[in-house]
C-alpha cells in the first residue's frame, strides 16, 4: 500500500515559479508544472522561452526569485540533487580529464551510479574510457555526458537538448537508452527542438511559450489522435512565425 | 562528503601547483651558485663574476617568485573553475552542501598556500645555507634566544614556543589572505558574470597591493619584536626588559590572531551566503 502511494506521488512539482535575469523581463512568471513517475515528458518551445532556465532551477544551479520546487514531496535542497540526474546543454568536463576519471568521480558522489552499465554504454558508442575530453569531438563529449547521466538510478532525469550535437545514427541508440534505462518509479524531462526525433519516446508533452506560459500540454498519443497530426506538425503550427 | 570533496580538490589543485613548486625549488640551484659568487668577495679573481652575479641573482629571484605565484594562484584557479567555470554545472548538482564544497576548497587552499611558503623558505634557506652567505644570521638568531624567552620557559622549549605562536599567527594571516581572495572571486562571479575574470584580476591587483601593506605591518612589527627579544636588534631600541617584551609581544600576537580569526569567520560567512543565496550559474 505504501509503495502504491509512493509511486503515484508526483516526482516534481513547480508552484508559482518566477525567475528573471533582468528587471521587468521575467523568463518564468508564475510557472506551474507537475511530472508524474513513469512518464517521459517533452518540454517543447522556441528558443529563449525558459526551458533550460526551468531545468537549471530544478537542478539548483539557479536560484528562483519566488515560488516553490518540490522533489518527491520535499522542498528542493542539496539532498534532492541525489534524486536528480541532470544533463545540461553544454559539456561541463575539464578538458584535461579522462573519461574513466569522470566515471570514478560519479561513482564516488552518486551511490546510484552503475559503472559497469556506463562502461558498456561507452563501448556501444565507441568511446574510449582512457581518452581525454580535449581529444573528443563536441558530439562525443555530449554522448559521454549522456552516458554518465543515464547510468544513474535517479528518480528524475532532466535532459537539456540531449540530441543537439549528436549524429543521427547515435540518436536512435540514445533514445533507446533513455527509454530502456529509467524505471517506472522515475521520470524523464526532455527539452529539445528536434521534436520529430524524440516524439516516439514521449508519453507527455508541454508546449512552452515565452514567460513560461504553457500553451498546450497533455498525453502525446491522445493529442496525436485528437488532432490527427504529429506533435512536430502541431508545434510548427502553434509556434509559426 | 567532505572527505570526497577534499580528495578531488587536492588532486586537481596539485596538477597545477606542482609546476610552480618545482620551479621554485629548481631556482634554488642557480640561486645557491649565484650567492656563492656574491659572498666570495675576498677572492679578487672573481670580482667580475660578482658584478655579473647581481643581475643573475635578480633573474633567479624572479624565477623563484614566478614559481611561487603559480603555486599560490593554483588554489584560486581551482576555486574559480569549480564554482564559476563550466564545471559549476557539475559542482552545484552534486548532492553536497555548498558550505561543504566551500570548506573543502578552503582547507585545500590553506594546505597548498602554506606549503608554497614552506617550499619558498626551504628553497631560500637552502640557498643561504649552501652558499654559506648567511650563516651569521642563523648563528645570531640561535644565540639571540638566550635572552628574554629563556627567562620565562626552559631553553629547550624556546624554539617550539616561537614556532607554535608564530605558526598560529601566520596561519591566521594565511587564512585571511585565502578567504579575502575567495570572497573576491565569489563576489565577482556572482555579480559580474561574463566579466567576472576581468573583475577578479583587477580586484586581486588592488587587494594584493593593499593587503600586502596591511599584512606586512603586523608581520614586520612582530618580527622586529622577536628579533629584539632574541638579541638580533639592539635591546636599547626597545625600551623595556626582555621578559616584559616577550609578554607584550605574546599578548599582541594573541589579540591580532583573535581579530584575524573574527575577520576570517566574517569573510567565510559572506562567501557562503553569496554562494547559498545569490549564485546563478548561467
């Protein structure tokens, strides 16, 4: 019974979240958002609408001006970082580091990190664990970073543009990894412009406009059925310039 | 978690620190040779060499200082990169309190800064000792202990007491140095964003000059008093008895150390507050 209650509790709740970088120019204004376990949610919107800002607020690298973030029912703190596996939109590695050193680093700080799984995934993607990051291309760095993030058993995975710099051949593998590696107790938030690529993986979606306004959201399959068109087509219509 | 943070801070800082430390140590070899030439003035055949040795001395001294600066800066480079560089995305998503991250940086910075000074002094004293140029200073310093301090404590303990008292004082001075620079980096990182590095360099330059002056005053005063007690400075210069002088210097050092500790706590508190409440990595 207890397990049942835990499983249905939202993993992430954002209440009246506000954030602005400049005065009178809010990136997020009274933003409300909820993510349930077992779902892969696509956060889709034009450039500068606040998708990355939202993920940064949830991960704790930005401080909200006001509002509240709850993770598994608890107010956000350093402890909640243990529940989140966050992939930022740019690589954060020091160039002199070796890939295998980062595996050790993750294993040291995150008890839920599966080093064997990470090594297998690196092997599948043809990344040498002994390579230094300075010797890797931008796309390979992103792949390596994604491997680290997806090799954790976190409750919430947040992937900011996970396919941005990755070649089309590796995209399928990455999407299979995203779908295959998370458990029903966890959830995934993906932000991307490559809607057609991620669409098959999405359970839920939210179209986010400037100021953090949610224009449209819901179940991906139901919306496709109701509208008779793909999310990609719908996105192009909603955000047509 | 502090232990894990320390492990990585030590490892990463060491990667740059050793380059400076090695430069400083290697500079001691030519420094010894140059000082040997300079102190052998009695031999007329090397008078030209002595003249040549003067610019060489400053060149080697410059190399030594460069090494020390690299070693000293390594702790601040680590702090900046980890908190305000691209690594910040990883740093602040670790399940570690920000105060723990800060404490780890502070502890490793103290260790490496103190060891930078130790290496510099070891290098300099080795050069002086090997060149036999400054033996008189060593002897005078050793003999000087016989006056004031020996009246208060057993002779065997004099060296240990001076080391401990000055050790605590110098640790507090080093801490104020480290924490001031940490606060500057944190302030510039939080408020200057894109221009943080430029702001840090300007602030380091200003504080470096001002700080050196402020720190030099108590240091110079303290050393003068100790030298007075130990007989290196004519006792008549200081119009009090040796016991009184030892007690006065001790009390003054204690008060200054307490004041420095209070300032250190304030600096650490301010940095932590900025990191906790104002930091926006973007």
